[in-house]
C-alpha cells in the first residue's frame, strides 16, 4: 500500500516539471534546460548517499533516514512556497510561441 501511494505522488513530478520548464523556456532551449535539469537526480543521489554515510559513520542508522527525509520535506516546502509557474506571474514576458522567442531575451 505504501509503495502504491508513493508511486501515485511521485507520478505527478515529471509532468509538472515538463509543464513549468516549458512555460519558462522557449522551444529552442528546452532540450538543453531539460538535460541540465535531469542532472538533479544524480546530484540528489550523491548528496543523499554522502549524508546517509555520514550518519552511519556516527553509528546512528536511524538518522540516515530521518535527516534525508527532513531535508527532502524542507526543500519541498521551499519549492511549494516560492515556485513561480509561469514568467507572466513574475512580470516577465513568456518565451512560448516561436522557437526564436527564447533567444531574444526580455528586451
């Protein structure tokens, strides 16, 4: 049951990322941005392993799970509080439309 619930919540991640990144970056830069964005999984795995191994070094195996979980919750709350879904919401012009719009910048 827990794995099913986790899968349901995690399945909302990728469509949301694609939608928000598509709002902020035009078609001409979308591939580069998504490639850079996908590096977060590797960086997260490395950081999570380093933090967990540090906790295990001190003999507190429970903290290996707790610290990573609390950090994940904290970052999730930060993203939830400050994520701007589209450039228009922040007062910027949308790069959506033609492929060349993203390279023109804002002015």
